[in-house]
């Protein structure tokens, strides 16, 4: 590939023979510009860069310290007006080398959000959909949570919240605790069962709590 020469060579540059003066400064700037990286002067002038190079830089910056899905990166490139062809080339290359891995992203998301926030499968599915993860990948990721593990997490959530509801009447405690589980994606049946059991263990009369809340 022929390199671009921005300044005259020594034959045309009056200061080149001595290696000093304006000509030397020009040659120095030319070598910096031709090193294969955009010079700061070019960037400052706002000269257009190769769209593939721009797309690669954007993706690397977004991936620094934070995994992202292919759709999240594609949306970011589109927002920055990267041509579709350049975006597709970079995204596919990043997938090939493992920098984009939606399956690994989904697995890590489920692990983190379930154990860290106590989210149930329903909420996890909803979140992963907003990240643009494929439905089959989501199903596989949330499949690592079985019903027993999900219910155990629900019990732990209620146990932590139970103390703050003491002093309220039974129905208010039920609504508050069950509502907390519902917001985290737990189904109505499981939420009622878990809350009723917790109240019974505190000596509450749970007669009549079989009805949906």
C-alpha cells in the first residue's frame, strides 16, 4: 500500500539538506502522520476516518470493563452513523474472536441478577430481551435456575423484609411482601405460598390467605 506523503521531499524542501529548519519540522510531521495511526492534527481538523476503524474503536471503548450484547453495540454504532456494512464487519469479527458472546453475557447476567438482586426467571427474561439477546439463548440461560432454587431465593428475600413489616396488620404485611416478590418477577402462586409460610412461622393466623392477593 502506497503511503501518503503530505510534505515535499528533500529535493524540493529548501531546509531539508541541513536537517534543520522548517523542512526538518515538515519531515518530522510527515513521518508522524504516516506511521499508520491518525495524527492529532487530523483528528482536530475533523477529517473523516475509515468507518471500520471508527466502528472498531467505538466497540472497544464500550466493551472496556463492561460486557455488552451484539445488539447493544449495533445500536451504538447506528447512533454514531456508522454505515451498516462497516458495523456488520466489525461486529462479526468481534464475535469470531470472542469479544462479543451473547450466550456468555446471558449466563453472567442471570448469575449476577439472581444472586445479587434476587430476580426471578420472569424478570430475567424481560431484562435480557431488552438487551437484544436471542430468545433461544435466553431460555438456555434462565434454565440454569430451577423452581426449587427460585423459591429458596424468594424465601430469603421475604425473611430479610419481614422485620420491617412487623406492627402492620396481616393483610398489609401480605400485600407488601407479596408485592416485593412480584416486582422481582415471582409468580402470584409462589409469592403467596412463600409469604404465608413466613407469616405462619411468626405465629400469624393465615386462614383465608389462599386467595390471590
